[in-house]
C-alpha cells in the first residue's frame, strides 16, 4: 500500500485509506498512480484530481483502484475506440439481435446464435495452462450472459517457433512447452464443460516468442424469448453475485494486460486461478434461472471484477447502484475492501433479478450447490455507492467512472511491401519447394492438438479435418431436430498484415469468406480480436489504424456485420520485440441444409478440376518468400465486389450439386492448396496451368485472394461453366496416386505429400 505521505487511514474498524489527491502536485499524482498500481498517466491523474476537487473531498483507496481498472486500456479501449468508431462501428444488418458481451445474430425464426472472441495473452505468457483455461472460461461466460447455451469453442494461438534452439530471454517459457500447456489447459476446460473445440489455428513466428497470443472464441445458441441484456432493466432490481468465492487472484489483471509484458509479469496477483469443475454448475444454474424467466440481465465478472461489472450493468439502463461489499463471499479472509472490489477471481457471474424473484433464483442456485448472494441493488441515482457494514466507502458518478479517456494517438503511415523492392529468392526445384512448404510449421498438420480436444459434439457435421487432410470450416447443427447449419472458421495472416496492414487485414476477411463458402455456407457475421503492440508508439498505432480500416471497409462492402470483438494492445516482450500485427478474425456462416455441405477432400478419380478467381503477381509476405528469403513484392489486394460475385456464383454451383469438393487458395498458394486436397482425399491429380497468367512462381505460389479450387464431375462441366464463364478455368483432372503439374516439373506421390505435411508438429511435440 502507498506511503503515509499520500494517504491516511480512515477511522473505521477495517482497512480503508483516504488518498490526498486534491493537493497532490504532478509528481505526487504519479506517486499515487505508481504506489497504488493504477497504471494511469499524468493527464489521467490530473482529470481524476479535478473530479475530487469539485467533490471537495479526498478519494478513498477503493475509488482510485476502481478508476485504475475502469480506465485501463483493457476495459475502456482508450487508444482504439476512436479508430473503431471511424471504421468498424455502425456496420448494420437486420439479423443483428444484440451487441452485448457477445454479439447475437439471427439463426432461424426462433433462435439466435452468439459469437465472441477475446484475448488472454499476457496471463498465458506467464502461466499458459491457467491462462488458456481461464480464457475458455471467460469467453463461455460472455456467451452465457446473453442467455445462450455454449455449443463450440474456437482456439487460435500465435507462438514462437516450437523447434527453436535459440537462447531465450530470462523468464520466457519455451514455445514448445507453452503450446503443450496451453493446449492442455484449453482441452481440460472444454472436456469438463463438455463443450467441443470445433475450430482453431496455430501461427508460429519468432516474434511471438516473448509475447504469445492466446485468443479464444465461442459460439452459443439462444431461443429468441431467452435472449438477455447485460444490464438491469430499471431501478429497484437486486444484484445477485454467484459462483466462486472471491480471492486475491486476478487483482490488477486488467492493468497487467494494459502494459508491455515485462516486469509486470512478476505481478503474481494478476495471475488467474483455474477451477473449471464448479464452472459447469455455475453455467447450468445461470441457464436454468434464465430459462425460468427469472433474470432481467446477466454479466460475466471478467476484467476489473466487481469494479467494472456493477457500474456497467447499472449504466446500461441509466441507473445507479448500491453495493454492500461485506456481503461478498470471500476465499482469502484477509482481503481488504479495495481488493474484493477489483479481484478478477474466475467462475463468477452477476445477475439482475426482480425483488419478487430473488428467493426463486437462490433456490435454483442452491439446487446446483453454487454460492449465490444478494450484494446490492440498482437505484435511480446515476452513481455507484458502496457500503461496508453501513459505512460509505465509495460514491462516484457512473458516467465519469465508466467513461474513461478517449485518445486520438499520433501515428505514422506504415511502410508497405511493394513490387519495386521485390527480391526473388534463389529457389530449388518445385518438388523440393512444395515438400518444404507442406512441412513448414505454419502449414503442417495440427492433428497433434486436434486429437486431444473433444472436437466433435453430438451436433458437429464437419470438424477441423476434411478426410485425411485439413478442412476449411467446421459446421454444427445447434438446434435439435433441424439440419440448418452454423459454420465457423478463422481468418488470419499476420505476415501479409505486416507486409501491408490495410491489404493484409482485408485479406483476413477474404480468407474467412473463402473458408465458409468452401463448405457451402454463406458468410453471415465476423468477430475480431485486434492484437497489436504499444499504441503509444506511432508506428504501432499506424499499423493498427490501417488494419482496422481494412477490416471495416471489407466488412462494410460485403454488408456483413461485426457485432462483437476485442482489442489487445501492448503485446511486446521484455526485450522490446513487438508481435506481428495480428487481427484475428472468426467468421460464421449459415447453410440451409448441412447435409449438403462440401469438404476439401477429393472425392473420386476422373473428375475435372477448376480454379475460380484470378491469380496475380502478388508475392509480398508470401510463405514462399518467407521460407526462401525473398523480400518485397506487392501484398495481395482484395476487391470486395469481386469477392461477393464469386461467392454468390460458387454457392449457386454448390446449391445445384455441381461441386464435389472445394478448397480455398491461401498460405503457399495454389501448389499447397492442391496438395492438401490430394492428401485429404488420398487421390492424385494431373494439372495444366497454361490457362493461368503469370510466371511459374506466380502460378504455383502467389497468395492472391478470392480463389478456390473445385472438383466437378465431367457430367456437370457444362452447367458449371455456364455459371462462371471466364471466372473459372479448367486446370486438370483427378486420378492416380501422384500430383503432377505440367510444365513445372512437379511430380510427387500423394503418400510423400502426406508424410511431409503430417509429421512435423507431432514429431516436435511428442519428441
């Protein structure tokens, strides 16, 4: 606790201090921020000082601690909100049902589905098992507090090279160990809650070694009548806190997540405890109470704990709140009031309930043996007031408390990769290149992880694998008795974003759409996690701004909403290395009848193969250049209007039953995509790319967007060509046990392609 120079203990029979903020000079303000661990800047502290000067009183320690949480980057998005408002907010769609803690989109006449992604990066870098596990727990609470039942988890991770032999900075966990523990943490949590991990992704690069990205997404299904807000419906409602007793774990967690990952990693209090077994019962009780119509609003106690959830639930209905803090059940008996208020102990939810329904709700939680306690009520005065055994210890205007600062931080335009500076690498034979790309850690099979998860629930139609190879998107049927499918996939390419943040981020949207269309689903919604470095550095800010501009423009042109999302900044390690700029996009799509879903595995010999879309000389950021030390080159551009036209045509062909298999061209270009289709189906192909423009390198390895490879029966050739015209070129046929590409000297056995793709990750992780 801070020194007596800036604080004085109030004469009460519990620990409460008054902070001498009114008379503090600039140095004194920064002393307060530092000694209380608030993580606030001088300008922010000055604003707070002015508030208490107007109030003509000292601040209490619990009030300043609450402001430290509410005004953190993690909670108030002070560096990103202005950019999000400019480019992303306001993309409307008639199917958006809610933009709460999770977005909710219309699924059918009687149901909506919830979608959300968030980050758990810094906690996972310090303690990967608990960080990943509590990441899953947090995202499930976001779904449940909308009234939805969880139906699937999505786990996209970015880590350092798991095969590195380099000496790592002190305190850095080896990427292999980190991946092993993070996968186990996520797996254990999913298994206990019986929620399948239906999709995910791994991205490996040395720039994630000191600061991993553990992003977690979730889907849920909710009946229209059971959809809930995340706030009270008016004054006079009762706050019921349910779940785990409050402990010291997670204190200052949002401050920890709002600074560079350096000495802050030693903040033991910022670490989260893991307790997934009670979680199952917490969620079950919340869902039962909601189905009974006894809950008016729910919110998860995530970042900031009680200090954020109470004010946000009240302010959502223009109300205030009164809390009797001594009623909060605690695990650590020596907790003082401010610690109880800001603790981020997991497995907790806050419910808003009409007074007449309180006993019914408590009875339901008692049946599930989940602690549930009345801790306060909503009021008609827009303040949060906290009492400890009748003693007032906190009284703050909610607009001031929860509003937080909004910055337009200075930025510099990012330098983008260009054709003028292209350096084409010296390349081996195409056979060697293709095998090398397939065995690259960013392409190779993820079966080592996939096999650990409960990847298929009772409603899963297609999972992460297609036949014996990689799939494009997973499909579930979340409504009992209905074949309507909900598809989900991940779109992310940090290297293309680094090469050109605007184009690369548009490419993330394009990739999501390609993946969804590849299985026969029409893209419907996006949720994104924006992982970037220190926003106080103009170059980092420039990357983020251009990235968000690209995401927003692509989504707006496609008229596909982004009803939820998350921002994670300050992703820089203790030695000053910044992560790659990493917008992580999860996309969902709808398919009328999931029995008609298409997968990427080649189905039979003698079929025709077509490539849809245009291949261009766009090698910037490509896997080929990264693997063989090329540089420069244009990053792949996106034409949203063209993307929409080709999506419509491809889905039309699928609806008519003309497509037997489909796979999008992405990392590694056509060569890798074609090889993956052969691996998945166990069938070879004879290819002739003479109808495709460009050099041999461009034809095989360009990562141009908006392209698919499709398998079509000879009998359907005429009907298929009628739909596409010149936008699809016949490039060969399926058959045999080898992949051969005319004029490129490519002649590889499918079994050798499979061996190159299948072995690397599993060998490293099991070795």
